[in-house]
């Protein structure tokens, strides 16, 4: 098939950007003619021979307007160039299938604020235009699907929940056999149970709540280890920041629990990565991946009250979790399953 992949940026940094590159390599390796449509391309990204990159130059525009103008340029491009399947990883109106990674009104609601300024209003407008366009909509979670229907006029028949893929070769339960090795490598405390927060945005992922919880639990042999580039200012003896770690699979294997008190997370790939490494999770009700967290996998906390998160931590310490070894297969989390569902969207532009 002739396939177009659409996103804002072709670069190595970022979750959707990494997925764009993975899609590109997979589809090219399976014999498809791939064209990547972006408005920004980093020179260090290696593109396989035969893959075409269409660069729509928009850097001269203020960032807030780029999505709007990018979509207009795409419409003109696709009017002149036919494809069997157009997969968008952002807000567009020319797609057969669109990966929906978030809903701006849902995000604002979760953060407790109203739209303000042209930035918010354009994002909301582009959400609505993208949802109304022909094609299949693929939200990352059932939570996100519900937000789409609550905040916009959308045909429910167009929506199919598609979880983000997880690399089963990188994240797997066999890593637990090296738990002691990884704990020593990354400086986890001896004789303590470790709660792990992997985050690129500590406030959004709930670190302020967790700091208050662990301030009240200093008498217990537990620690909170925070991984991520943002600096953590803490004088608590049971909270440590270890900085950015590329080998996150080693952290999951070393930890006893992953914890994510997200104010808003349309999915939360930390959840699936942790579970595939056989590490249970504690997550907020505003984490889309909560749908796959059963009693054997972890705990879903239904509030943002410190007392409830403290109770969840204490409950985890007393619980023996039993994570389904076939979790990835049962929920279609593996990359091959994900790609087959994407490819089945060919011809869906008339939906």
C-alpha cells in the first residue's frame, strides 16, 4: 500500500515522535511505500532508503498557529496525491485514521481551569475539526473516548480505542531475575521497598501529592525514587531524585511498585511498561491505562487527597499482586497487534 504518516515533527525526542519513527520503519520493512508528512525534521533522524519525507515549512509562523496552517497545507497536498492509507498522529482533517493522544477540554477540566487565550481556543477548535472529519478516530484509552464524546459532537461509530504499543522485547518479566543487580546499579536503598515515579513533568504526574504522602511515612522502610530530567528539591530522607535514566526497563525491574498520581494522563505508558516488567502499579483515576489495572496488577486511587494516596501505599505494602503474564496479548499492547489494527483502517476515509 501507499501510506502517508502525518505528524508535526520527525525527531527522536517525544513519545509520539518515537512512535512515528517506529511506524515508518515497520511499514517500510513490510514493503509499503511510505511518505512522512511533517513541518519539522531533525537532521539526525535516519530515514530508510525509499521513504519519502514531505516537509511543510512553518517555522516562520508563531507556534500557536502552526497546527492550523499545517492542516490547510495537508488538505492541498492530499487533494493532489492519492494514498491507500493516511495515518495521522495529531489534529488533522485529512486522514483515514487518527491517533488521538489527548483532548484539550478534558485536560483543562482535569486541571481545574477554563480556556484562556488563543492557544487554548485553537487547540479546542482543532480537536473539534479533527473529530468531525471523515476517518476512524483511535483514542489511547476509554477515558479519552468518553472525554471526546462529552466535549464534542462526534459519531461514536467512528471511535475505536487503540492502546499505545509497548515493546515486549525491551519490557518483559524476565528482567526481574536481575532485580538485585539493577537495584545496586541505580542506587536503590537496601532493605527498603521502592516506589518508582518515572516522569517528564513531575507536577502533572502528581509528585507534590506523593511528597506529602512520603513525608508522613518516614518511619517505614520505603522510599520514593523519582526518575526524570526535572530537578526535584526535597529534603526528605525517603525521597530521592536520580535524574534522567535511558534504561527505564532496568528501573521497573529494580522497583517494587510504580506510582503515578497523574492529574491528567490520556493513557500513561509507564503503566504498561511497568506491568510487562512484572512490577505492580498505583495510579490515579485520571490515568487512561487504569482500564487494564485489575486487582492483580495494582491499585487505582479515586481521589487526589493525600489521605487516600497514603492508604493506597500502605495497602500495596500488604498486598501480594499477581500480574497476568499474558497481559500484553490480552489487551493488544504488543507492537505487531497494534500495527495490524492500524492497517485495517485502510479505506476508512469515508467513515
